[in-house]
């Protein structure tokens, strides 16, 4: 059994320094040109290089403001990673379909997996619809013949469910400690339990790269546990 690595690409320019944080915020509200010279998707690029070096494939979920550049697509292809939709505007099935089609046109491929931006509560950006309604997303994903839904619950003992052709993992092991019971679920817990069944490891590149402890933990995990993708 193995890890399913889930990378949610939330911030086009990461968090640091401040002008990049500001560019990330602005891009999330307005449809902005992408500025390579300010380090567009730098954090994701670094993370993909680590994964490719370790031979560890991942599912990488994009929002409209973080759609992959040609260079990132090349790294994704090299490592055998899957591109997924990080759903932002979840007001209706029509909005979901529009976001999915837009990403499919951008990448010239069918998108078979999805995750949701935000877990309810805070609104992240102008286009974001804040409520977290996993039952609706699973229904939409099934209707759109997708294969994989990765949910935002924070208890990594919750097992996957199958709904027709759709495989759904309601919950994940969040590497960032703000969304994990670190006493109950230390990183060692994941190394031991991913040997018994499939568990989703969720990371955000800008958070992992901003923290040396998280970086070390991520590298240790991809070195210790085999990862797979679902197609
Ligand atoms: Zn997100």
C-alpha cells in the first residue's frame, strides 16, 4: 500500500518576500498575466524537482491563478504526475464544469481528479465560493466521469469510498500542523500506516518550502514511502 501525494497549488508567487505575497493575493482576485521574473510557481517547481528525483509521482491540483506554465507541464510529464482541478467556484454544476473545461483547454488533456479550495469558513479570493460541500462535488465528479475526489477532512484514519467509477478519499494527512492532530498523527504514524493501506498526504508548496522542518519531513516521507497515482 502507499501514499497518494496531493499538492494543492494555492499561491502563484508563494508567500515570501512581501511583494510576492502581494502578487499572489492580487492574482487570486483578478485575472492577471503570469510574471516569470517574479518567480511564478517557483515553490511548485522545486517540489516537483524533489519528487522527480525521488521517482515519486503525485496528484497536482491547480486553481485558475496557478495554471501550469510550459516549464511546469514538462516537469509534470517527466515525473508522471497527474493534473487535477482545485475547484474554487463551486456555486453550481455549471461553474464546476466551466472551471474543469478551462483547465482542460489550458493543458490539452482530460482532467480526471479534483480537490476543493478551502474547507468552509474563510473566503479565499474574489472567485472563491467558501462553503465546503463534498457530497455535491462527488456527485458532480461522477457525472463528469472523473476518477478521483480528494476531500479536506483532517482525520487520516477515514478510509476511501467508491461511488461507481469514482474513488473518493474524504480525508487526508495534512503535513502542515495547523490542520493535523500532531500528537495523535505524527509523521512516523504516516510512515507506518501507509504501509497497510492508501493514505493521502496533503501539502501546499509555499508552506512546505517556507519551513525547514516541513521540508525535511516531506523529503523523508517521499524517500521512505512509495507513492502512486490513480488514473
Ligand atoms: Zn486551496
